[in-house]
């Protein structure tokens, strides 16, 4: 699989092109809406939570506040691993190893639409025929130019390594794909069909999502993600399953894995911004662990 396929599975959901170097600056005052949060408790030093976006759009870069938070940390906890070995493991999980084929779930006309929708990825025929429906769903949802440049998550991890910070991913190895595997195959099929139906609107949807991210508007981001279920009741049940597995289950697991690192303080957590939202999101779950969580502009 080419670069976009590997990057797509590595990112998993649904980071942006950024400068290779970032400059520290004093942190600004707290604000009402943000993607960066300071985590405090009386028995430890502060940590930081930052919501990223998985897109190569060049309009988003590492801000001075984010750089300052990273430089004040001793450890970075990204959503997943970004090294070649980890990406290879994740990419291998995208294909059936038990004899099943993509053609078991889609007719030839739909398979042709999938192949066209995944362009410009060039899959060897023996790989394409064994793709899992959830992998197709994922790859159809990422920007068409994914892989053009490092995403923000990668930039932050590379900068952290350059500065000698410990890197401790929240979803190591195949943990990153467990939520996808838990989605029933019927729901995976519906999700692929919906992604194909909305391919002409993909660029516009990405732009709306980016604007919500730039505004630090977590409510609007969540509304965009859940919008298909409100506009088409026939898929609402399937969307609820996808949201539960990819948002709720993963966010709760991340919060649990953060318990010990946060006790030590000076942890910079970098995950997709959608994982910050809602009662099962990281903001609520970290507050439930007894921390004060404040937005920083």
C-alpha cells in the first residue's frame, strides 16, 4: 500500500501540515473555546491535553501556546505510534487473513466505485481484494491528498523526540484497530455505502471540519460527525454504533491509560479533537479523575 493508505490507517479517524521547527512562547490567558487544555491537581505538576485534526491542510501549524506546553512536558502521549514498524502492523490489520474477500460484501459495480474512490492509492490486486470493509470506510473518509505532508500529530511526536521526551502512545500496536474490528460487518457495509454516496461532498465536508477545528469549536465538530444520522434516519442506528466504538470506547480507554502518567505530571497528550468532546470524552473523564481542566487560547 502506498503512503496515503498507511497514513490513513495510522491516523484511524478521523493533524495538519506544520513547520518542522516550533518556537516556544509564553502561554496566553485561558479562553472560552480552545483545543489546548491545562490539566492541574494539587498533588502533581501540570499536564496538557491538545486536540489535533488529521488533515494535511497547510493552514494549521503548531501555535506558540502548543509549543510552550510541549516544551514544558517530559512525556508525549500521542493517540498512536507513527514509526514505520507500527504503521506496517496497522496496515496489515486492514486486510482479511482468513480467506474472506471484499467481494463477499459488495457487488462488482460497488467494487469499481470503491477503487475509483480510493484513487490515487494503487493497491496490488491481491491486496485490494482482501481489504476489510472498515478499512475501506476509513480510507474513503480521509482527505484525498493525505500523505502529502506530515500531519500535526507526527510533527509533535518528531519534535518531542528531538527534545528527548518519552513517547508513550495511548493505543499501542493493534489496540488502534480493535474498535474498528468491533463494528458489526453490516454496519461497516452501510458506512462504506454512505462514504461512497458522499464522495462528491468530501472536499466541502473537510473544509467545514477544518473551520470548526480552527475555531476550537468541539460542539460543531461533533455535530458535523453525527450529521448523517440526523439527515438520514435509516442509517442513524449504524452511525450510533460507529460513534460508540470509535469515539466512546476509544476515549474511555485512553482516559484509563492516562491515569498513571498524569499522576507524574508534565504529560503532553495529543489526540484527535473529537476525543475531547462529550461525557465519555477526555475532558470529562480527566475531570472525573479529580483534575482541574482549563482551556488555553
